[in-house]
C-alpha cells in the first residue's frame, strides 16, 4: 500500500496501537509520546532520542495535515549523520524501510539476516525502481553462534 492509500483509509486506532499512518491517526499527545520513546537500531543498540525541536516540528506538520512531510522529517531526525540520497518524500512504508536499511548499511553496520516468504530467491522487488533488492523482509533469524 502507498502512503496516500493508507492515509485515505478510515482510522483503526486505540490508545495502545495504530494500524495506519501515525501522523494521520494518532492524537497530538499520543504522537508526542511515540516520538519521544527510545528507539532501537537493527542490532539492538539504543539510538539517540529525537530532540524537543524535532518533535515539535514533526507534530506541527501532522497537525497541519502534512503527514508525509512529518514522516520524512522524523526519518531525517532519526538518521542523523546518514547520507540520505533522496530529494522527495516517501511514497510507502516499504520505501521508508528500504531507505532506512540502506542508510544503516552505508554507515558500515550489518543488517540482520531475514527470511522472505514471498519469493523463492529471498528477494523482494524494489517498489520505486522495479529492480530487486537484497534486503529481505518478514522474520528475522537469530544470529548464528
């Protein structure tokens, strides 16, 4: 699903969960709480929290109904120092994920091994270019010891 399709759907939100775009469906207090939570990197390390200024900017965009811009600002604030090779907003959660993994790998970090049930070769087509990517999805496998 694209971001536009997700944003256009009716909300499916309760006080503990949000199925859809959090910038569209969460109330201001819940969104602030979500953005202020500690975040984990794919390897389990704790990442720096968003600054109060970042949170304020993101929440203001969400209040002004600029949901994809709020999402992009959250991405940029969450990936400080990463060389983000894009000049447009995200079009889908998958594109967000793939860009995040690429930034993680570009910083010299390893991405956990994953299994993709959708294709026999373990590759998923890249949504924006139509080409294959090596970033598999779904279940993460435990590290071999």
